C-alpha cells in the first residue's frame, strides 16, 4: 500500500497544493514563493526520505506569514492522511543533526495529541529575508493538523541559516523514523489500541 496524500487548500490569502509520499526517495519539488523556506522543506524531505511536491501562491506582498502557516496546515493534513490508521508504524523518532557550529535535536511522537515544544532562539532575526519567528508558526500549524507531539531544541549555534537547516534536517530524520514500518508491530503501537 502506497502511503501518500495530496492536499489542496485555497483561501483568500493562499492557494496551496501538496503531495507527500512517506516511503519515498527524498525527492523534492518545492515552490512556496519563499526561496529560503523552499530550501528548508527540501532538506526536510531529503533527510526524511519523503517525496514532496509542493506549490504555493500566497500574499507575499504583505509578508510570508500566511504562506508559511498555511503550508504548515496543509503539510500536517497530508502527513496525517498519508499515515492512515498508523498500523505498524514505529511511532517515535529522535534525531540529533549538526550543521557546522549548530546542533539541533528533534523528538517526535505520532500520538494523535498536538503539542509543540519549540526552543529555537534565533534572536528574532532574519534568514533568507524571512523573519525567523515564522518558522515556529509553520511548525505549530503542522503539529495542529497532523496531531503530533513535536519537541524541537536548538542546543547551540550562531549562524541562523545553519541553525534552521539543522532543525529541518533533524525533523526530517526524526519523522522518517517515526513513520517507518516496524515488522514486529501488527497493529497500532499504543496500549489504547488507537492513535
């Protein structure tokens, strides 16, 4: 069974189409209109071995907030739909990723309970022309619609580009572990029998 989902989301502020294949090869075609964000999403897909096809048009003449947040909403929904009932998944994932002087740790639980712990201090700066606060908005939106627990910690780092790239690569690797199929698991990995 191919674990894949396509989500289309159109509002007065954005028009987004995203396709995610969980058991992919890390291929990404991303066009959000925000080049630095495209780079981060491509790194996420590459290191999680997800195939990601994303096209978004947003009100970038205002800023990138609506676009990045709405992409998070669509991505979370696509991940949730692609996972189905979550039978046989590993459920948990953890990754430490360095990027030169930066080190990020990401831990994920595909629990069905949305929670974001985001401890990434980039000093309210910019990366690639994007206010770094918007990256938290993306993750919060994704967590809400995917219904996952996600802890993101930037343990240290100086260069903002390196810090965020370490975060996105670590998220890809941790999520890749969590969505992986465990041959020992015949049902849903929960004592409740439901995630």
